C-alpha cells in the first residue's frame, strides 16, 4: 500500500480532533511539533508544556502527575486523545484513569508501566520469557547485598529498582564504589522508595543503542534505531544525565541485527505479555547493549525517549496520529509508515552545572537565526515571560538537524547550536562523532 492510500484510509475515520499532550520536555515539544502537521488535528493542548509547545499548542499549568487536573481538562475541552510523554504519570495510572472515564489515551496502563517503573519486575519477566539481558540479583538488605557484591567480578552494575530520573544506575569499578552505591540506595535512601530495592547486575561490554517499537498488544511496529549520549561531558565522561544528544540511525545496526532484535526481544516480549495476561499498549523503548553474544536489554522504557524523539520524529514522513490511533485500536499490522533515509542529529543545550545544580532565568537569544539555518529547535526547560524566552530547567533546548550523511547531520546541528546564546550554556561537542561509533 502506498503512503497516500494508507493516509486516506486512516483519515476517513475521524477528523478535526483536539489532542492533549502531557509533559514539558523536549520530547513533548517534538510530539506537539509532529502532531501539529497532522491534517486531522485542529487543536493541540499541552499540560504543562514549555515555551516551545506554546508556539504550536495551548499550554495549561497542570502538572503531568496531577491525574485529576488532567482528567478535568480532557473532559472540559472535549479532548479526543491524550498522549502521555513522561514515565511517572504512566506509572501513577493516568491512562487507567482516563480510560475509566471513556477518554482515549496513548500509553500503557499502570500495570504495563511496571516494565519501566520496576527493574526487578522487568528482569523477572525477561528471565521467564528468555529475553537476553544481563544476569542479576535483587536485594533489599544492605549487608546481604554487600556480601554478594564482594564475590562478584568488576565492573559491576548497581541499579535502584524504581524511577530515579536516570540517576539510579552506578557502573562500579570496584567493591568500594559498589558499596557506596548500595549504601546510598538502601541505607541513606537518596532515591526514596525507588531505591528500597536494588538490582546488582553483571556488566555488559559492547556498544549501546536503542529502538522504539509501538505495541498494540498483539503486534509491534519498529521505528528506526537511535543512540543517546548519556554522560554529561565529552568522551562519555562525567555523571549520567537524561541524555545529552542523539543520532538516528545509530550507525551501529544493520538489517540482520534489526531482525535479531525482533526475533529475540520483541517477539518473546509480546508472547510473554499473552502468557502472563499483561495488557500492554503503547510504546516500548528498550535500551540495548550490542554485545559479542548479540543484543541484550539494559532496560525497558514504556514511553518515547528524550532526546530520542527529537531525532526519530523529524525522520517520520507519515502522520504520527495515525500510528498512535492504530496502536490503541490494535491495527498496527495495517501500518506502513514512511521514514526519511537521512540521518538526524540532536544536540542538547543545558544550563551549566546540569545534572547537578544550575541557574534558571537566563535570557535565550539567537533562536530565530538557528531555526533559519534549517535546524529544528525543540524546547525543553524554557518559559516565555514578557515576550522573552528564558531558561527554566537543566536541559534547555534540543537542536535537531537532518543531513545526507552522519557528518552532515552533525555539522548542521552544531552550526545552529553556536547561533544560540544564554548565560552558562553548555553542550557536548562530540554528539554523533565518528570516534564513538
Ligand atoms: P539504564 O537506566 O538501566 O539503561 O542504565 C543507564 C546506563 O548505565 C546505560 O545506558 C548503560 O550505559 C549503563 N548500564 C546499565 N546497565 C549496564 C550493564 N549491565 N552493563 C554495562 N552498562 C550498563
Ligand atoms: N534518553 C533516554 C531516555 O529517554 O530514557
């Protein structure tokens, strides 16, 4: 089926919809930006949104985790579909609640969100269903965990079980470092309840990449692959962050590997859902380590990646709304989305100090020049006050550009980055660099 007939087929079902996007990051600006291109959407609302979403949507100052406030807004504004960006409202049951009120929502219910909200749940599922992942054990007691860690090979990986803003994972070079991570989680409780259980995991050597797959309960639809740059500083140095930049395709995956990922990860995942009676509908975004023994799952996310979305959606030619609706309606097998074969690169500009303490309220200049250079500027931690756009978070902007080759995409993104200015702006200079391939 050609792209046009596919679009016409889907478009006939419902026209002129109001959509509500939940969240306030670069991912949500990218979702709003892409949904804004849909001919079937007349109005987009965003809660709470940022200065970028405000240019294409109406922002409402309702927190992503205010389930009642979001339900009220969706009802009042006759929203046809709620698209949930972040993990915490999913884990808190936002989709369950909206569905109970008869409001359509994209994203898994709280039960499906456990794949991300509990690493031990995800690990047990993978073990039961033969999905390749690092060997691991779970602990709640500090002394028992240390006794185990003392007997293991290093490096060793210590992970908080729950949602910890990407900061709950330590790759420990030696026992002293593992003990410190265990103490922080289990004794000092720096991650609160998210760290009351920890996973101690075998270290996997290899190269990382990730894949996004829509899952409608029975079938899946794979997006192109991407890779993130999680460390704060060039050369993969410094602390882990939510993500400092992305490249799609990753340059690390060929068709044979994609097929292995489908056969060894997605097929057993979907079979496992049926076997365990888990209903999962939404997006599955596994982080992968490409090891000498094949692809292995580092973690499951149950939502679009940030900043992966900022490189995937610029490559999507088809209507995202069609794909989200087909997922909810169990019709993914009918979808044939069209993708741009070019490479996309996104460089995240941060407030200096991130992921530690950083300043807010700096005026951002140069956004129009950067956009005029051909890049797409996705806002994350920004607010608009009296016509000025100011920083309001650690990750401030994602500067995304396409290019015929990897190096063109990278050069196009950085050409736009240097046109943007705010006090203490920081970014990695090696996003998508060839030497990290
Ligand atoms: P996660 O949030 O579980 O994806 O972990 C965050 C980061 O820690 C990953 O992107 C990897 O760089 C690293 N990591 C996690 N688990 C492992 C592992 N078993 N072996 C090596 N590195 C890991
Ligand atoms: N960029 C990694 C994530 O969204 O979890």
